[in-house]
């Protein structure tokens, strides 16, 4: 059973656009925040920067989201997240957003790789996902 | 032949994250900006707000993007955009990002609906895409 | 005595920049969120958009912030906010950010006006702050 | 005479809020972008990350902006920027935003320090501004 974590966000004024609804890149920011909470719930610290340098982490290779109903400023959305698939160095996190009535507002996935970087952006390369990560996230 | 438009962006400091590469929701902001340019190139003014109120426009129903190579602060990316599919009230815009060497950095699609909104977010509903929009965008 | 409200934020991955510290416009997003919480605490609903159109609210005329110490991803910051000054149509909100050790991380002010807008951005004009707003916020 | 640089931005859909005007933290993002252009114009590369690690750069100690008139989606704003003051390790950049009619839309300053960081955010400390930086920026 994969580990599930739940993250609540408030739709902030600055998350919305002149149509008065969520500006869609905001959903991806929330997905990223939800993945961070999932790692915390697993006792993992993703993308450690305490050394002052990012050397290893989980950059994206793909992301997609379907927007089922528009949300607006002041609403609260609950995001449920879990790893839906593990590969050798890539894994997919599924996120489901529900509004206060429990209706699905959006749902999407992030596909990430375990990666290290020793120099500039070109030096980024995938590495094997640590076994403990798979074990803790329920892969 | 669908109309193509090209939009260049600079990867700004604030578009990147502590890994020193583009924070992935930034790509979706750029997709949205590129769609705006595509509409301008077609002589269309999407999402008019000159009345002080948004009444009609092109909200998203889905978006996805694949990230082929990491980009970093100071790079310039060129985005080519065109409508790849028209439905009755929905349409899909395809975006391809290339770096200075012409290599694909990312590629994705936005699926939007033509919609109107008369009250709050719940009142949003799809309407038929105007014929002139299809004609000008090459549908 | 002015009403005080407290708002806690987590420094998210996407709030930081390649230096590994908070990208400074993020502090202003948090100030805006904190002002929204202050209004909620006062039983006020700022910038109502439930009609589908923003007609009255509290746009900024000035903002400033001093950054005392750098914060990084995963830190929690507590923001204390209150109205420090009321004019006829303008008012100033003071925000103090403290880190987990209680040390001031940042402090700043927003000066806002009570305003209405009937058409495009040019039609925005200040109006008198409602008496009840002053009373509830402790002006 | 300090070096001046000019940077034009388009007010994007996602830079605005449900009031249909610029969401104010966007102005600070543009100030940061304008400072980057000022450094480029001076032949300086601020905040180098080509090694994969940020070690030296120009974090903020204060920022302030006055918003003179509201701008909306699709407008173009021109930002003129120059260093208005040099200290030993701090310096102030002044930014003036003008709309298409040449009217001042906003004006503000960023106060930055020259700083290095060897470990986490707590290790950030100011150092003397290199003489060549002062010379090239016209201090």
C-alpha cells in the first residue's frame, strides 16, 4: 500500500487571475508542495539544501493536470497524494484536489526522477532511487 | 495550416529553484504567455478585461508538459505554439520549447475551452468557439 | 488597540531561488496573504469576488520590507499583522516575520487604499474607508 | 554618472489578480529582473550559478515600491534602473516604471548587499563590493 499524505491549501488572492479563478500554474505549485509533504510524511527530506548546495533530488520529467471545476479566492482545497508507480530511477506521484464539498476540483500526476547534479544544469543525470525511499513511500 | 507564433523568454532568477534549474510551474506560465502571443498574432484579443470584468475567455481543462533537459538562469528559450486540435468548445495548443542550441528543452499542450462566466467560479460554462477564432487560428 | 492576526507559512521549494534562500517577492506574497487573514479575523471579507466581478477592495499604493536574515526551504515563519495607521481612504498594515527561534526574519508595511473600480484599470479611484472597517480593525 | 539600463516587460495574464490589475509582488519580480539587466549592461554576471552552486551574489536587505497607477493585462511597462547609492558592502538600485504614455506607473528601490554563502542560509554574510563592480555601474 502506498503511503498517502494530505495537504490543505487556501486559494490565495495572488493564486488567481483576472477571470477570478485559479491561475492554472498554481495547481502545479500545489502539486510540488504536496509532494514535499508526502516525503515529510515518509520521514524523508527531499532536495536537501542544508549544505548550501543542491546535489541530489527529484526534478520533474513530466507533469499533467486536469481541471474539473474552477475554484476562486478564499476556497480551501485538500490534496491527497501518493506514489502511483515506481521505476528504476523515475516515479510518478498522483495528486487529487477536492473542494470543501468533497468534489474533485483537479487531478494530476508528476513524474520525477531521482537525480544528481555536480555542476551546471547540463550535468543533471538520473540515478537509481534509493531502496529506502521505495520502502518508505510504499513502492 | 494552423497559425504558428514564436515567443522568446529569458529564464529569470525567480523562475528557478534551489536546485539551480527552472522551477517547473514556470513552464506553464510560459505556455500561458505563449498562447496569449498566438492569439495576438491571429489578431484576437483573448480574455478581454477592458470593461473591468472578465466575461468570456479560454480557461484550461487540462495541461501537460514533458521536460527534456534542465535550463538555468540567464538562458533564452524559444517557444513555438499552434493549435493542434479544435473541438466544438475545446481546443488544444501545442508548445515546443527550444534552447539556444535548438535542442528541445520541453514540450507540452494546453487544452482550453471557450467559456463564459456571469457570476462566481461556479457559473463558468463552456460555449461554442466562435467561427472567426477557428478561421484565424487555422482550425 | 488594533486587532492583531497571526499567519504561519512554510517556506516552499518554489518560494526560493538558486541562492537557496527565499526569493524576495515571496515575502510580499506572504504580506498580502497575512492582510487577508487580518481581514478574516476582523470578520471582514476583503475584495469580494462572489459576483464574478471585483468592484471594491484594497489595492496597494506602497509596500516596503526589510529582510533581516535569510530563510530557506522547509522553515516555518510566523507573521504578526495589524493596522498601524488609518487615514481617510488609506491605511497601513505592519507585518513582522519571525522564524522558529522567534528571531525577526523580516518586517515591512503595506499601504493600501479603499478603492472602487467600475471599468478598466484607469477607472480605479479611492473612496472613504467604511467606518465599520476602522472599528473592527481597531483604527 | 551611474549606468542606466532599460527593461521592457509585458503585463502578463498571470501577473494580475482578480481585481484585473497587477498583483503587486509582480512589480518586485520585475525589479529583480531589471537589476539583472543592469548588471548585464555593465558586463557583469551577477549571481553566477554555472558551477552548480551559488557562492556569491547580491541578496536583498530591503525593498520598497510606490504604485502610482494601476496597470492591466497586455500593457507594456518600461523600467529604467540605475545604482543610486553605493556603500561598503551595500548598494541601492532605483527603478522607475513608465507606461506606454510615459506616465510613471511605479517607482521603487532595492537595497542589496554583496554577500557570500558557504553553507546553509545562516552562513550568508556581507563582503566588500568589488571595485570593478562600482566602476562599471558608475558608483
